[in-house]
C-alpha cells in the first residue's frame, strides 16, 4: 500500500492507508463486526455479490455471508486516493480465494470505489463502498 498522490497531505495519506490496513486485517480475520466498524453508521455497500447493505447491522450480515462462503487469502491494494476537506475517496484492488467442492480454489478479484468521511477525531470511515468484479457479468 505505497500509493502516494501528489498534493495530498501526509496526514490524509496516512489516515487512508491506516483505514485500508485495518480493513484488510478485519477481512483476513473474518471479523464482520470489525469490518462494519470501519464504516459510518449510515454506511452502505453496493455489490455484485448480493443486495445493497445499508447501515452497520446490514454490513455485518453481508460480511458474515461472505466469510461463510469460505474466502481465504484476502488481498487489498490501495490503487488511488484523495481528499478535499472531510470527504475523500479510495480505490482498492481486492482478491480472495474460494474453496470449491472438488478441493480446488478459484480466485475472485475486482476493484472497490469507496467514498470516505473524516470524523471529528481525524479518523476516516467508509461511507459508501461500491464493489466491481473483474469477472465477466453473468449472461
């Protein structure tokens, strides 16, 4: 996670990088509550993997369903970020491996575009996360 945008203050960069690291840690630990805690109270996930999740309870449930699908080896790469005042964004590349009935693994990958809000304590939270799969859509 070494992306550094020109003109973005170091504190913004550090805050967004910290958020991405915390998200990856929670995802790898299958900590649905920890994942949801990184969102604002009224946060949302827009995903090709299920219905929209709005609010922390729904975000917890969405992450639990993903973890129950058996994802392992979660990866995140901070591809782009920026901010103006207390509103920011980051683009994350994501990937994970899923165990198949025959014992093999398949990888799922994509990009997430995230709208961020900076809290009064200076920490960044995800307001909206829109996931976009690298795989071709189902016909």
